[in-house]
C-alpha cells in the first residue's frame, strides 16, 4: 500500500529487518558480556551489558516507529480505531 508517496508495506518490512539485525546484536552482546565476566573482565562485561541495554532501547524505538507508520496509514485512509 502506498501512503503519501511511500510504500508503507516495504517500509514496515525494512523496519522489521532492522529490528532482526539489532536483535542479533542484542543476543551477541549478552553472550559476550557473560563470556567477559566469566573470564574476569568485569569492566568489559559491564560495558557489554550497557551496550545490550542500548540495543534493547533501539528495538523499542523501531517498534514505536513501525506503530507510527501503521497509525499514519490509518489516518491517511480515514479509518478511525478506538480501544475499548
């Protein structure tokens, strides 16, 4: 579907692909943090855990962006949705 000159289906798919990519980084950061901690590299472990949290924040923002695209399509098509 195209809204405002943008292929929204493609945009949502691209957001999903980016989220998948970030999810892999999130899992690797988690694994590396534990590997570093087990190896006695506490400061590296802390930094990797911090990176993991930032990646979680990035995933949340991607989810919000996708929701905004979905809401934009709804508004552009004149459809109103209400929560009950």
